[in-house]
C-alpha cells in the first residue's frame, strides 16, 4: 500500500494531531532530564522534569496503608518513567494535540485494608489529566482512592485502568511493548526488526493463520482499512452479535459499524481480555466506541470473542477496557504514514519495537525546534525576502523612510500590503501570513502549549520576534500560564512587551493567568510587575469574580485586593448569578447530606 493509502490509518485531522503530538508533547530535553533523574534514583526530579506534580506525601503512606505498601510504592516510584507515561497518555485529537481532559489513569493497586481499620481501604497510584483542553499540560500524580471507582477495581468511562499495562510507565517492563502492540518475538506489525517497512510483496494477501503473530495483525488491519470490518473481526476470532442495544434510539447499535470507526488492534483484544479475566478484573469489558453506545466484548464458549453494541444503561458496572489495550499503537501507524521517523520515537519505545535499529549517535527523541529561516513575500509586484534580525524585528528590503510612510498610512486607517502587511499580522494576529511564516508561528505556540520553555527560549534566542500574536490575539505574555514564567516574564518585559495588552477576548495577561489555571506565583509576579487590577473582559467579568467563579482559594489575596480597591468593577449580573448557584448547591447539599465543597 502506498504511503498515501496508509494515511487511512486514521482520519486526516487525527493524523495531523498525532504527528504534532509526537513532535511537541514530550520534547527531547524532557526525556533526557527525566531519564537522568530516574537512573540516579531521583523519582521526584524525574517528575519535575516531565511536568508531573506530586500530589501526595510519601512519608504519610506508611501511616495510612502500612509499611509494606509504602515500600512497594517507593520501589515502583524508583522505576517510574513519567516522560514515557506522558508519551502514551490519551489525547483529545480531532485537530487538538493536548491531553484528553479530566481523565484518571490508574497505574497500580496496593494491598487494601479491611473495612474496619481506620485507614484507606483502597490504595491506588494514579494520575489525573488537566481540566482544560488548552490549559497547562501538567499532570498530577496521586495516591489513594479513585473517584470513578464503581466497584472494587471497576472504573467508569473517565478512568483508564493501566494496572496490567506497566510497560506504558514502568521502566522495568518496557520490553513488553513489542508483544503487546501485536508484534511477534522479533518484529512489530508492518516493519522489520531494524524499523524498515515491509514491502508490498511482504505483506499477507490471505489469512496467515495463527503461526505468525505479526502477519496476523497485519492481515486484520489491512482488511479493516479496506472497509471489510466484519472480515477483519473474523480474522481475529471476534464474532459480531447483531442483537440491538436495549434502548438504541438513533444511536449506532451495529457492532460492526462501531468497530469500523475506531483503530482497533484486532488480534490483541482476546489476549488482553483473557489476561484481565485471569487477574480478576471481570468477565467482560466495554470499549467506549461512541459517546452514547459501547462495544461489549466477552469470551465465547468455543474460543474467540463475542462483540455486541450496548447502551449506557447496559454498560453500567462493566469494566471499561483502556484505550491503550484496544487501540493500535499510534507510533506504528504514524511510521506507516511517514509521520515520524524511528529515531524520533521515545528511546524506550524505539528500543522495545526495533531492537536491531542502530542507536542514534546524538540525542534521541523528537526533533528540537525548527529555527526560523528567511521567507519570500510578494510585495508591490516583486518578491521580497523577510527575516528576523537581532532584537526579533522583521528585516525587510525597505528604507526607513518607506517604513515610516507605511506606519503613518496605517495610523490614518489606510490599508497596508506586502512586507508591511506581514509585519502587521505578526504583531497583531489579524490577517494572513505566508505559509512558511505561519509555520514558524505555529511552532512557537505549539511548544508553548506543551510547556516546552526551553524550546520557546531557543526560538527567541534564534531571533523570533517576541511581539508575535496568534489568530486569537494572544501574545507570549498571555500564555505564561503554560510555561515557566520565571524564565520568560523578565525577558519579555525587558523586550518592551505591554503587560496590559489585550487579546481577542479583551483579556490582559493577568486576567488570563487567573482564568486559565495560571499558578499563584505567576499571578503574584504579574501583580508585582505592575499589572492593573481594575480590568474586565468581554463578558464584563472582573478579576475578583473570576477567582470566585473558578473556586481559586489560592488567589484569595487577589480577590481581596480587587474588592477593596475597585469594589464596583465587573457586572453585577455575574454576582447575582453566582449567588443563585451557591444557594442552589447549598440546598442540594442539605438534601443529600453531601458535605463536599460547594461550587461557589
């Protein structure tokens, strides 16, 4: 199959998202720093390098769960590879590159206590992903109960159970990835052991049987990609039960159609399910194939699996099969489509999949930033070359007098074109940029989105103009909540960036920091730098109202200052609405006896 045909491994927007995710989400420096810390026995340093916040105190675990649990947990943490975990975590996709929001991923369970003891009854090591799609991509590492646990070891759809998939996060088990991704003893599907792709004449043209594990996975995948979904399921020993869901309504209830819309690792389903059954995780499992309908899988009496579509009600209480256990490995799909080179894989992934691939001489992992190059622009009937010069400003083949005339023309409302329009778009976000310059801007903002402070600094050092704005009008000061502000804020202020600059929603950098989960330290730094407190956004929300709306007790100092210095700022309608919500939830809490913290 040609590389063009192989792009059908996934929808075009998902393919593009996966490519960018692999390039930006886990940068090379993060892998290097986290690996060095892990090998030195510094698991806390590894977490810090991978933007993982530790949300528990290891010294308290023994008191809550016993010395044996504390020792087992500490042993796991010494081998915890947070950069590898981040590499494998589920993504939002659909055009996005960020982590799937509000997800819990359970990594390990430790010996539970009996109900009569005054200690935790379940002890899980787990992580939670961010709440905001475009917010900071920091992960929280937690220890204790899991909110989404519906029964002992059974979790709801917002939780991924990776207890049987240590190869995704434990450095001691990474070699298992080859077999768990559908590979044989020496190679993964569609590739030789040295990462060279199989030729068309080497791929199966008929069912290869049970003897060649990798070829069997290739055969099922090829059938699936040709639209022969039922045949692909059959090749993996999966029988589709056409019994409709109990309350299908207008939702899809055909298991074949449900399976056709997801990137199934067909031949891995039965081994994974039987493994989970042997571990006592349950007799059957569901895949969240549709937001309303699930694909239920259970072993057949004579071998293989039965697949049936079920609705939410029927799926209640049935363990959800983690995406990592039923989905084809994205790295292999991307390599088939030419979207990633083997040397750009996470080193632990590359070593597991391609043991014969020569170890790169230099640093391994995703490539670093693409440094800016001159760009050709059509201007006044000619091609001009624009580029960044020291200080970050665009260099153009125009005299100072010409530039002064254009600035005057723009000040009086005149239209600008060519090189001057490019300069204006770069610094305002309003308008179109040449494709190459747009790519440079995207590189900067995508690295910022994934918390790649070193990458952003490298681009600024290479001359990229820090006055850049994206299409929503955000500048670098507006996205400091995503980055290390201690390294960037002083530099951006020294470059002359306006701390009161407004984005497309009329929000200042301080407002965005308070609204979009910026840290208390960032908010304090912006206030110390002179940011105004009497600001409102398009919706007429004030800073004090933002703090209250999003329940940010860490910013109580900001709320108090705004209320004291600017008591009438912000729309009174917001205060009335929040008062009504607080009263509603207080009444609901009284009726249910739930003493949890109210939303407002």
